[in-house]
C-alpha cells in the first residue's frame, strides 16, 4: 500500500510524465501511420510499450490496484484529498491531470485505430477490384489469413 503522501505525489508525478510521453508518442504514431512510415511505427511501438510498462510499474509499486481504493475520477480525487487534506502537496490536482492525460491518450489511440481501419478497408477494396473486377465489400482474406471460398484470381494481362 502507499507508504506516505509524499511517495504518492512522487508516483503521481511519474505517472503524469509517462502519460504525457505516451500522448506525445500516440501523436507521432498518427503522423507515422498517415505517412506510411513503417520504420517509425516500429520504434514508436517499442516506446509506447515502455511507457505503458512505466505506468503499470508505478501503479503496482504504489498499490493503487488494491481493492480498498475506489475507481472513478471523483472517487480517486476524494482519496487524494484524504491523503492531502489541506492540498499542500497538490495530490488531487495531479490526479486530475493524470486522468485527463489518460482520456486524451485513449482518444488519440482511437483516432489512430480509425486511420488504420480506413487504410485496411482501402487495401481490401483494391484487392477485391484486382481479383473480381469490381469493388466488393467481402474480405479477400479471413483474420486467419485464408481466402474465403469462392474468391478466385483473375488474369490482369498477358506479357
């Protein structure tokens, strides 16, 4: 469990900084996806995984996943006020900053996912056009990588 309000403050600062790094990385990831920069995406993936590991490590260290602490931003803010009743350490403010950053991370991650889904749909339509001569809505490949029955290839030209 949390040993002191000062340790909680240090942990919240670490988490806030890691969440800010994650948000910055997600923004860079969006640019890399849009620019089809695969090398940058690989580096960003490793950096994102490190940020998530940092967030988890501090959470585990502080014992913030223990059942006695409530969930939800307002409930956690109340807990922070309990550790810092006079507000001298700014725990509630730090918690709210962290929560806002995590909401922004989720939103940016959703945007990145939508960009990827759109690109995937375009590729599937192009494959369908090449295979069938028309843009179809069916997938050319299943999630396991096999072709659905009935989808064949067609000759595009002769040399």
